[in-house]
C-alpha cells in the first residue's frame, strides 16, 4: 500500500473548499470533503487510478475526479503518492502544476 503525503497546498485547498461550501451548507461541506478524502484513499491501493496529466512529461502527475473537483497527485513510486492540489473543474490548473 502506498503512503499518501499531502502538500500544504493540497491541505489548504481542501480547507478552502470546505469553508466555501460550509458558508451556505455545513452538512454538504462535510459530505464533499469526506468524499474527496475517500477518493484519495483509493490511491493507496491503486496509485495509477487516475489519468495521466499530459502537459507534464518529466514527472508522473495524474488526476482523479470527485464530483466537480480534480485531485492532482504525483506518483513518486508505488509506495509514495503526493497530493499536489484539489481544484474545481472550471479552474485552469496548468499554472498551479507546472
């Protein structure tokens, strides 16, 4: 099983997502954040679950989807996954990942 490391950026983005949704609907915020977290836990057993993020060729950056969110992560090895960020699907994530 792979170890999952959260970057400060990814943790901050998840917190921002929670706070934004919670301002209108705290229970929905909890549901979304838990769903994102559970999706990320799948990477422990399946590190290459997501599709390859093609614009980056020098590292194995991949992404999985949860609802309207894109979860970007780096496969450092079969035993080491680094969560790079969580982005709303409408965002241009190129500037954050390059």
